C-alpha cells in the first residue's frame, strides 16, 4: 500500500529527478532562458516550506510543498511550453516509484501543474506557497547571457535585481517580496511590464493562505 511519508531529501536523491532537472536547465539555456538549475529548485523548495511553517500549517504540509518546490520545473526536460503540466506527470512517476500515497501525490502534482502564470491557480495551500516561492526568485545570478549589450528585457530586469527576499510576517499574515533594484540597469516600470501577471498571481496565492501580498522595491512599498 502506498502510504510512506516521503521526504524531500529522498526525492532529491532520485536519479530520475537529478537527470531531468539538470537536462531541463540545459535545454532552457540553449533557448536563452534564465537559470532553472538545482539552485532554483532548492531555493523554491526551501522558501515554500518556510511560508507554510511560518503561517502555522502542519509540518507535513511544509514537507509536501518542499517536494513540490523541488520538482516544479522538471517538465522543462520535455518542453518549456506547459512545463507545469508535463512536470506534474513526471513528478507522479517519481513519487509513485518512492511509494508515496496517492492523496499526497495528488496535492503535489496539483501544485506543480498550477504554478505557471499563464493558466495556474492557487488551488490549495500547497499550490499557493509554491507560486509565491517560485515567483520571488528574481535575481541577477539567474542571468546566463554574458553579453550585456544584447540583453532582452527579461535579462535586464533579472540582472538589475541585486537582492530579493520573501518576508513572511506570521503575526500580521503579510507576505512581502523585498527587492533591491539597480535602476541604472532597469527601471521599476520594466519590472512591472514583464512581471505584473506574476504579482497578480502572488496576490491570489496569498489570499488562499489567508494573508496579504506586498511588494517593496528599494524600500518603497508598491503593492
């Protein structure tokens, strides 16, 4: 019977997971996308788990969202288009192999399948925390294009963000994305130009967690 309480550390050790994340990141690099490596997977996993922990959700929920966070971009090994949906299927295979219960698998693949801003929805607390964690990882270190002259707007905005932190105020139930942006590289309006849909999605996700979402850039509250 599938009822093992799988941990994120067990998931990280799966050869399938390691190969698919590594190759998916290489595929995106070939297409000119920002970094989606083990660094991104690990960071999203940690942030998502921290969100639920600080907001008082059960420890098992924090572990489940840590797993979802680590696996959420695995679908890039197949294609960037609808990678949330393909990633959900791949995650199902990996978690079934480990013997996780169908109920827990359902929560995780539902979150992974809903993390893309084009169509995703915060259908559960697991999905909501994953969305917030994923969309908060904006940073100069993710830019792979070294030719500054040929930066597109995505490269320029990410390169301009020198510090990012998702702060969870458990008492006030406010989740704040704090960014430090070099405005000589990219203006604040350019950030909104490409990331407005993500911020709207974060607001919906925070509401599912009975919280408010806030955005601060260079110590100025914008949302």
